[in-house]
């Protein structure tokens, strides 16, 4: 099994978090700058984390989950689960799965 792979298949945990963050940003209509303000970091820091040149820390993951209104385990589960649990109030109009929760 390759290091960093969960269960030996699919995306590494880092790739999964980056994919989840990208999907959540798309679903909410937020930019990297918006996420940066919410986390108290620069847009450049969000960009580095999203490109994989820097890692999202566990504290970052907690803050991201809180910002998007989801459980941290849903963030770590990947983009599908993260977006399925995204509260309606956080979704942009006409976004994916805009159903009441």
C-alpha cells in the first residue's frame, strides 16, 4: 500500500480534503479569498493548500468543516459526502442538491 492512501485505493487523505474543499467552494459559490477570510489566513495560503504544495492541517480541517456547517468526518470522507451534508443555507441558488435539511 502506498503511504498516504486510505485502504490502499482511491485518493490519499490530502487529495480527498482538497477535492472536498473544491467541491464545497463550488457548491457555495465561495472563492479561495472567501475561505481564507473565514479561516484567518491569506488567499495565497489557501491556494498552496489546494494545489498540494502545502497540507491542510487537522486544525484547518476542523475550521473548514465549521465554516461550511458540516461534520469534519464528512469533509474527510470526500467531495460527494461533503456536498451531500452541506446545509441548504450554505448552498448557492440553483446549486447541487438544493433540498431542505
